[in-house]
């Protein structure tokens, strides 16, 4: 039976087990990359001792309005087992685009030369993610995180681990952005092995236990675990990509967005 869920903006999404199926857009111009932006609109920020690249490219899609409109028309899932990462909905897309080529130019040499990690180039997964900003976050969502699931058998250099996250902001009225953080107790900006991941998880569990009433985004405020070291401001059709092992978190406030009042992002993990 389909589960209908009305967002604060008035959108209605249906869960029909769509998370594990693809909306197929093999030939859609909505995802055509602007070749000129790749040449002329790139900024890279080295983060921490490993100089982890956080790469920003403006005007990334050739026709962003097509992707913006598609985000409001596609089918979403709010499968609780998958959407623990944010208080919203997600749609998995099958897109024929060259995002891996863009990623390769910036990250293959860094992973191999700095971290001594062989990039296995798993198949990219692409999603629209819509965060309903009126909803509170659960405690695990209130903190920066990494996207490498060591607890589920992933790890840097393993064939099933996607090493780079790519985000394209699709809100025309943008505020907030993406924060990059340093873990104070670990003294690290990124997690590269399972021992560090287990220690990070231990600190996180202790902090959540001591702060059971947390229900809002960490945003740019500091706490005993994390220090904000860089923020990428949201801008319509701006792309940001960073290593999935780097601590990061969306930054937004409840009333930052209009039509709809949700944070809309096209994301790909490569």
C-alpha cells in the first residue's frame, strides 16, 4: 500500500518501493554539463593536512531549469530505512552523463597520490534529494558525517565504495550551503580507516547520549565535537564535490527557501 506524505510546501510524494527502482533519464538534456563552466568557473579549496579538494563549479548544468522542473515532477520515496540521512524524500535516477569524467580530473590523483588509495570507479548513483526544512532533525542528523559506511562493509579503496560526492543546488531562492568540518577530538577532517571510524562513532554515541534533546541543524555553530572550517554557499546551478570521507553537513534554516520551502539538490556519488 502506498504511503502518501504531504510536505510543508504542499507537495505530495508517494512511497511505492521506488527507492530501489530507477527513474530513467538516459537522453535527458536536463543533465547536460556546461562545457564552458568546466573551463572557466572552477574554484578548489584544499582542506586540512591532506589538502582534501573541495571543488566548486558555477553554472554547471547547461539548462538547469530542466533539472529544476524535473525535480518537482519525478517520483520520490520516503522509505524510512533509506531516508535516515535527512528529514525529506529521495528519488533515485538513472542518468547517462559524464559526471565520472569531471570527478576523475580532480580526485583520482589525490586519492592515489596523497592517501595511497586506488580509485575503483564504482557505478555512479544519482538522486534528487528534497529536505523539508520545517521538519526537525533526529540527533544523528544534527552533526557532520562522512558517506563511507564502514559499519556496512565499505572502506576506502573497496570496489563498492563511492569516493566522491557531487551536489548541484537547484533552489532558485538559495540560502545556506554545505559545511566542511574538523572533528576536534580526533583532530581530523576526514576518516580513512575503520579504527578512526569506530572512534568517531564512539564519540558520537557519547555526545548524543549526553544531549538527548537535540533537534536542530548544527549549522555553522561549534560544539564539543566539530569545528566548521569551510562553507560553500548555496547558489542556483552551483556544483560542489568533495571526498565522501570528509566531514560535511548541509547548512540551512527553517525558512530559507520558497516555492517550495524545501532544500532541493541533485546529487551523485561516484
